[in-house]
């Protein structure tokens, strides 16, 4: 979470990490206070098209750049400060289950999902403070009002910060506190179930935790072994059957600060970045930081991300897991490859990143955005928090537009109004002026308008083909593209990039032809519906792979001297006029290989004979080739 200035009981708490970690002077006004659907549609297409041409999207095969221009004219802003709440709710917030497939979040129908949501803070600290569950929203009816309001924003996900000490309620410091233990568990379970019953995604976030001897009243540097593992075991048992609940295993680890600031306590295992990442993954002994995030001379036992993953999976829960890197979800170099420092036998992990102005990698247009795109090439990327603390909108549109181009999910920090917190103190992170009606703050208005526009696009024409089946060089290929929404009949067209040689697109949406050579191609396809007077379009980028021709014969049966021997070599792929030859080695005396692949004759020499065969097809101008090492035993 970005700020320790929270609204509650008429008091706020300052940000103990200091203004320099989150805030910088704003650099000009917001790009616009209203939105123009036509302008934004052109902007998305231009950004995505430029990214493809520069190679940035070469590995990202599912990016939605819907250009609907005047088709959503009913949402066009009436002027500066327009509140989109007056417009009809898009009714598109429902998500049907979640799972990870490669670099994508998919729903229960295996369609790509982009989360657009909000965090709602206070459930991590009101309980330990002894005054509530969720600030001003302790009853279920009030929270239903919140969800009603969120739906008018087109929100489809809510992040719920949790406190492990409040969940258990067993520490001496909490004796007599009526907001912890069973009451807290009941209320948080109800709240999460309220969210998912709407078809929204609830992100259960372990925000605050503390080892035995301490109380979770602030952000620790990592999950602790005393309480956090058991916490996730219990949440896995409670919500393991609901795929609309995502488990955010720990909010903003910062184990790296020990060696970077020379603040390690005696006995700490952390001495450099490698040991910090190892502790993040597998646990260790680390320095304890107090509630103000200042180092102490004490240590505690860390539960690594692997411990938390295992706690969830050992209970049979299959939920999507969300993991954050070091430096308050700012370091992700160890999370940007195909192999992570932790393992999940389900491969159901997404990466979290938090974006605020002034961070090394934040809401500003930092060079690190290319690194984030690399992360999203291998894993789903969810911006678990983004926002401003100064009531301004600078950078909001630019950041969300960028995330949209790459299919990155995002949740704004945060929904509750912060009455009495001035805009100039660096702590007014709020999207609303009223949590139950959803009346937006100035920052929230930019967020709301963006969410609504994206939600309206979700209800129009969409390409529903997520992936193209892999082809085989030298063979015929055919697949039919699919779309939904708008008005059939659909018309398909090529929108850029390069189709594989031999492949053609028909206007009815059929990709067909005889594929020539192996390789990987990136191209855009566009669908246009039959609406009048304005037509809806959707454009999607695909990565299409063509596998090489290959020989399927990998072993030969034994032969005998003087006896007739016949076998046919086989292969997959390749055009007609295929030709077989012996590339290296020698056949047993008496055997010959025909150009059609028949190995025959009467062997005359005993022994084990090794040789390599080559297959060449008739593809022009460049033939496909394949080789295979073989051996044959000739017995007496």
C-alpha cells in the first residue's frame, strides 16, 4: 500500500517511509479531464501498431486494441469534469472463474481477462486498532452499496487487505478486542463472498503480518513463519473452491533494504541481493522492522514465497496465486523469465507490481516499462496498486493506456475517501468522495472514465479466438476464427504484420493454405461486424508457429543374414516429391534405401550398423529437410 495515512476515527497516520518514496512534483496537467472514445481508439491502435513494428510485441500474442470510435458516442463527455456515472452501467463486470495459461489470465471459458479494479483499505488495520472491520462499512448492507457503486464504474475486481493477527486473534495484545478472531474471520469471509457473488474477482491480500512477540500494526519486510503459513492454509480451506478468489501471498516485501541501507541486525542471513531473493523465495532469519518500517536489532524467521505457495496447494486449493517482488513490488528482474525462483505444480501464478509517481518503476513513463512488458511475456502481470496522493490525474491516462496495450491488469489504490486529509500532504490516495455512492474524487474521475470506456468495449464486437493451432511445414492448414458481440455477419481482414508464406485469410474468417517453411510469424487480424450505421471492429495480434517437418521412424527392427528385409521410413510434414537419402554412415551390405523411403534387400554382414538418413521435400524456393540417426542389428 502506498501510504500509511488512513482515514479512521478522525485520525490519520503519516507515511513512515517518507515522501521521497512515493511522491514527486507533478509535471503539468492531466492529458484530459474527459474522454473521447474516438481519440482513445485511435491512440490504442497507434500504440499497439508501433509496438508490433518495433518488435516489442513479438512474443505477446493476446493484446486487445479495440477501436470503436464513434460507436460509444453515448459515453462522450459533456465537458471538463463530466461524471460518467450519469451514463448507463456497462453491465460487463462479471468474470467467470480465473486460471493462468502461459502469460495470460483466462476465465472459465478460456477467454482472456483483464482485471480493472480497486483496493479498499482499512481491513488490515481497523481490527488491530480496535475500532472496526472496514472503515465505515462494517455492515454487509453498506458493502453491498459499495459494490453497486463499483459496478457503475465497470470494476470487475476488488483487492481486500488482510491482517493475519486479526484473523487468528490470539496474541495477548488483542485480548478483549471484539474485532479480531472469529468475528474478523466471519466478516472478511462474508466480504470476500459478497464480491465474488457479483461475478467480480476478490484478491485476498496478506497485507500485514507479524511473528510471535509482535503485533501486526504495520508493513513487515516479509511474511513470518509463525503465522503466515497457517494463515494461507486456512484461507485455502475457506476459499479453495472459488476460482474468483486470487491469493496475493504477501504485500510489498522489502528484505533488500537490509543490505542496501546497512541495517542488518546481528544474526540476519541477508548480506546481498542474492541472499535477499533467496530469503524471499525460501525463508531465512531476517531483521525485524517495526511498525514505522524502521530496522531494529531483533530478527525473525521469514516464511518464503515457496512456503506460502505450498501452504495453499497442500490444502488442495487451485486458486491463482499473486506474488510481489522485493523493494515494495518494484524489483522484478528475478520474475521476468520463464523460470521463477519458486515453483507451483499448477503453474497458476501471476506477478504483482505497484505503480506510484516517483518510484524507480512507477506511474511515470519510466524506461522500466520495457522490463514490465518482458515480465508480461512470460507471466500474467497485475498492477495490484496504482494511484496518486495529491488529488491530481497526471500520468493516470498514460499509464492505463499503456497497460491496456499489453493486456496488463490494474487495481487503483484506493476506494475509501480520506476526509480531513489535505491534498498537499502526500497521503490522500483516494478514488472516491463517497464510498457507498461511488462519487469520484478528481483522481477517481479519470480512473472511472477509463474503466467505463474499457467496459463498454467488452460488450461490443470481440475476437474470441485466443490462440492459433500450430502448423506443420509443407502441409495443408485450416482454422476458422471466431468472434462475438456486435451484429453478425462478420468480415475479417489482415491488419498488419506478416502472414506465413502459403497462408491466406478469407473474409469469412478462415485461415488456410499450404504452409511452406518452419518459423514464427506475428500479424494482426481484424474483425468488423455488420452494425449500422456505425460498425464495430476488434483487432488482435497473433503469434503463429509453424513446426518443421520431422522423421517419425526412430528405430528399426532386427534383420538376419541372407533373409529378405523390408521396412518403410515415415515422416510428418513436407510437401509431395519427398526424397530420402543416406546422409552419413553406411547401410549394411545388401540393403538399399529408395528415394521413397523403403529400406530393403538381403543383408550379408552381421553386426550393428549406424547411419543417418535425410528427408528433403518439394517446397520451393527453399526445401524443408529433416534428419534422423538410426541403427540396425543384423544377426547371423
